[in-house]
C-alpha cells in the first residue's frame, strides 16, 4: 500500500467528493464523503493500527471517486449510493454485529494466528474486524503456510513442552510446514524472529517487508544456504502476488448508478426465475438468413451484465438446408455446448434464445441430448414475452423491470451480431460475383 501512498495520492484533487473503495474482485466495500478527497484518503494511509481505516485498507485494492460541487452534494450522493449498494463496511460500522479479528499472539513464547471475536487487553496484536468470515479463514491458512506459523492450538511455552510421543507424529512437522517448537526444534527467540514478518504483512508494510526479505535472502545466499534463500525467494513471490497495487480513477455518479443497476438486474433475474445462484454469465443466441441463403447464427456472452465481446461466437450453418429457424437454433446450441464440454470450459448460468416457444424447444432438445441442465428461456420481441420450458403461459415483466432490460440487452446484441455477420457474408458474395 505504500506505493499507492507515494505515487497516487498526489493525483487526487483537494476538492469535495465521494470515494468508493473496492476489493480485489471489484466489489464495493466502503463508500465515504470528504470535503477534501486528497486529505481524507491520505488519512487512511496514516491511520493508527487499531482504527477502522486500517481495517478497510487491508481489504481495499481500488479507489474510485466522484468530484462534487460542494460538501453538501457529496453528502447527498454518499447517502444515495450507500442505500443502493449497502457496502458491508458501511453496514458493519452501523450495526452491532460481532465481526472476527485476526489475533497475532506475540504475548506467547511461540505466537499463533487465531480467529477471534473478542479483542482483549492481553498484549497480543489484533487486526480487523473483518466481515467476510470465509475469506479471513482462508487468508489465515495462507499466512500460516507462507510464514510457517504453528497451526496447532497447543499451549506451548519455552519451559513447558508436551511429551514427545504426543506430538512427534504431527504432519506439519514431517512436511516441514512448521518449525516444530513443540519438539524443541527451535527456541522462542528464533521462532519469533522467523515469523516477525507476519506483523509487517498484516500492517500493509509491503515495501518494508520486501526490503527485509531481500536482505535476508542475500545474506543466506552469501552464506551458501541456498535452500533457505530459495524459500525466502518463493515467499517474496507469494507476497508480491497478494499485495496487489491499489488503482485509482475518477468516475461519474452515472457510472456508479449504472454499476448498481447492473447488479440489481442480475439479482432481480435470479429472484424472478428462482435460480439457485446469480446468473453472472448469460449467453444469448440469434439466427439470421434471407430466404435460407447464407444462414448464420450468433452467440453473445454477458458477464455481470456487461458484454464480454472476446467470448462472442459466429456460426455458419452446416446441417440445415433452407430457412428452418428451429433446426438452425438446435444446431448452433448443440455445437456451442458440445464444444465447451469437450474443452472443459465454463458453462453459462443462463441461456437466452431470441424467439418464441418453437426456438426455445429446439434449443432445449440440444441441451437434453448433451445432458446439460442449464436454465434456458426465450424472449419474443413482439410483446416481450418470456417463455420457459414446461410453462404454457408466457411471463410478462413490467417495461421498467431491470431484469427485462438486461434480457433485452442480451437479445438485441445477439441480433445485431448475427445481422452484421450475415451482411458481411452477403457483401463478400456480391464482390465475388
């Protein structure tokens, strides 16, 4: 995070605005306002370790900001966005939930990393709280493995070690994933020295940590301790991969609103269709031909309600003679998903067919032949009717429905892509004549 502090803060204006903090996956984790964006964001990187700011900085990987005409405007926009997005850090400071901390028990002879919901005055170091329990559990396991922190819950002290027969079969010792203080293989002083960098990492002091590790690696190499030097090198690589640089950019309120609407459209679609999970990946199909000539089809993919153009596909029809829209749809759907199965690639969460029940049933038969159970529907343009398998009555959504607008976007893009391909083939045919 130090790189951000020195290279990026100077780019932020001293003007009123709203800042939006995101994690490595692009999820909005905190929204705040400021009279001076530069001063407010600078404060996050100079905060005390026990402050809320440090908790957010640990999870944050990207900052967007909206410039406002006044502090009052910033307040209005902040409230509006928080109500729409409901970032978990904003919610955390507001409610009384007990979120977990990472405890680094430096008060013990052989410190451990522990997940706890109570912050005690016991001379240990506490980091957090963190609202994402599953992520933090994985994060602790990663730290334990990386720095060889003892993962056991044994109450160890320098002067009181357990009987050897009780611990000599420990898998962490035999796989060299722990320094084995329980077997007296390392002193308390040396153990603490070897894992001291955990504190630097949890504090976000990546630049200092990298400097210290490079110095240690150099000393080990000079002493011809090449295996230990290699271990430090691998640790450096892992840390640099985890400590991603923070990105920053100015955005508009409209862009944030659009982002929120995309998320809402996916959530609404999940609810309407009773899907087991959010339809993050939607693929849409359409056919195009004139009197059966140059019959083609298109497939477009949307990821998180955004067009994923690198995964668009075009199809020349191979098995259908004449203008048979149903058979054409069956062919392209079968070709698309037999290909994904063969290549072991990611399947969509939802399939959208441009057309009515006939096109839907043709596509469904292709999925059944492939023994795929993917939610599929069709959208007929005339009355914007949504047809679902085994449902006689079409589903009609409000024209203001965000879910309908998302389906329309996929359908219209598939149509545009198919028509553009068909036109290209016709032009090529004309030139050849």
